[in-house]
């Protein structure tokens, strides 16, 4: 059973969805998604070994938009730290995908004592290139003019692999098309302006797992391999036949990789 509660962080209300037992693991979704991307993991075997807490970042899922023009990664990081303080006195295992990974690296930089271990999933540490920034700006204008359906048409084929199950693709499309336009704009602004956190990687003192789908076209395996080499002692898991959303496309192999990282044996 998944229980939902709301945590007040300043002017924001952050929804967290929790199941399982054992040490706390915080699950941080990517863009343009919400906590539902973690449902396969939350209903799986790892819930017998970890308290799995999937957060809806401000403006996503069950967390209402808080009137922010920009969802800076530092803002997300401070939200996550506040959520962790409200849930547990000790540090947590943090699992973060894509934009969630950007926020998680900011969390490690700003609140390092809050993180016991870190799993960086289909993400990167570098800032946007000039071309990437221009693409974010263009996307903002297109969403304003064409709406969320345009975003789904552009994003879904990049988020999943060509052979992705139709139901998984439908779940992704539902999340994209349910995201408020103001949240989309604030996310794009925050990602466009995020800082390069490659300098943080050699400073990470906690255990780190880097996970990537072998077919990821947004943050390809080469990005994951580069991050793993810059993080002392980091492990790397490349998941076959999966794109950018490994936890949804390959929930079994993903759970197995995460369980092995945590020292948990699952069938």
C-alpha cells in the first residue's frame, strides 16, 4: 500500500508517496514526469528492504505549482533536504533520474549529510551547451504556442526506446500531458540555467551507482561512463534494451542493479 502525505516547505506543498519498510530511500523523478514513474519499483521486492519514498517535485504530480518562474536545481535540492528532515533523522539513499539527478547533485553539494548513498540514473553532471540552452528556449515558446500535446509528441520518442511496451509509452504520455504548462516553463528555465556540477563528482564521499539505459539518446552511456570515472569508487550499470526511463522500461533489471548496490538480494 502506498501512503501519501504533504509536507510544507516555505510556500510550497510537496507530496511524498511512501511504501515499504527499512532504511529510507528517496526517489526523485525526471522531467516532464512525476512520482508515477517509480510505481514499478515501489510495488516490487525492494519495498521489503527499503522504505521507498517517491517525491513529487514542486509543481509536479500532487505537488501544486508554487508560483515559481524558475525551478532552479538549488530550489529543488533545498526542498528535498526539507522532505528528508521531515521523514527521518538520518541520511537517506537517494535515487534520482535525469532532472532529478541534477537536483540530487545540488543536494549533495548543499546538504551532503542528508545523503547516505546516491544512484544517478540516466542523467549527467554538466550544464547545458549553448545549443542545449537554445533548445530549452525554443521548447518554452513551442509549449506556450502549441501546448502539452506538442511536448509529448517531441519527448516521448526520446524518453523511451523504439521497442518500448505500448503501456509504458502510454503511462509516459499521460504524465507529460498532465503536467501544468507553468511547471514545464519553470522546469525548462531551471535546467537551462543550471550550473556545471562536474566539479562535485570527485568530492562525492558516499557510495555512488551510475545507471544508464543502453539505448538512452538523451543522456547516452558515454555520459554515464564519464561520470563514473570522475566519482571515486563509483559503480556503473548499463541496462540493455532500455532508453532514458530505465525504471519504467526495465524495472526488473533496474531493481536488481539497485538491490545489488544496496546489498539486498532479490529474485
